[in-house]
């Protein structure tokens, strides 16, 4: 006589490797970011092309966040954004109202970060005390 054993199924869900999960080193725009971007997109153009795209805003926020790190105090100037634009989007420097554009994007990021009182990019948050 042969003994039969019950089949034990695992108590966890196996995730397939094809999931499209956000990377931990990438910033995903929030609703607030999209409202800001949509309200300013038609204001800044270069040669008939909209400059303040979702991709530009995401990259700019990532650049500013990584420069600021976990610090609460943020410099009042926009040199970080100007350096980012000159490296990633050099054609934007010839835009007639570039100073206004840089100020608007920089001030949006700075104001948002100061309102939150911690970095916008979650991996830069300090560990919880609990």
C-alpha cells in the first residue's frame, strides 16, 4: 500500500518578471506636478515646440532633488537648474525668456519641497524613527 500526501501550495503570490513597476531611482510625476505642467506648458515655447514637457519636468525635479539631497535648506538661486539645462538641453539657453522659465520651474520645485518639509523624491527621505 502506497501512502498519498496532500499537495501543499505556497502562501505567497509569485510575481512575473514582466511587471512594469517604477524604478526606485526614478521620479514619477504626481497630480500636483501635472497640474503645474499643464498650466504652464503653453507659456514657454522655443521655435514652436513646447518646452515644459512632462519628461523635462520629471528630469528637472530629479536633478534638483539629487543635488539638494536630504537637506531641508535649499539655496535661493537657480544655478542648479541652469547647469542641468546647459548639460541636458543646451538649445533652451537660446530661448528669449529662459530666465523666467528657469525661475518658474525652480520656484515650483523649491516651494513644493518647502511645503512638504522633506524631499519630494522618496528614496531621499530620512529613515523613520519608529
